């Protein structure tokens, strides 16, 4: 690994150059100051959709099963016939 020499400028010269380019009334803060660095909002770690048997697929499958079961109960209450009569098995 080769070192790059800053021949015409010293470290203090570079710092003063950057200080001159900043806004005149801006507060002097460190780029690593936790009060001034923007923080990303914390998002919950939710599982992403993927193939195979995983937690996300099981949740979606369970939700569709609950919707289907509720629809079947509603169908039987409205028509006064059970599911097997609807299929023609009785």
C-alpha cells in the first residue's frame, strides 16, 4: 500500500480550507456527533416474502385459511345448507 504525500499542504491547511468552505453561521460539529447525524427511523424486522416453508408463508397460509373458514360459515348460515350439499355429495 503506498502512502500519498500532501506536499504543498499540511493537515492544518486542509482543515482551514474546509472551514472556509462551510456556511458562515453554521455551528461547528463533528461529522460523527450523534446529535447532528441523521438517524434512520427504526423499522420492525418483518420477514420478506420467499419460497418454501418459512415463517412468512405460514402466516399468509393461516390468514387465508381463516378467511376461507369464515366465508364457509357465512355461506352455511345464509343458505341453511352445509358445504357437502353445495358440493353435491348429499
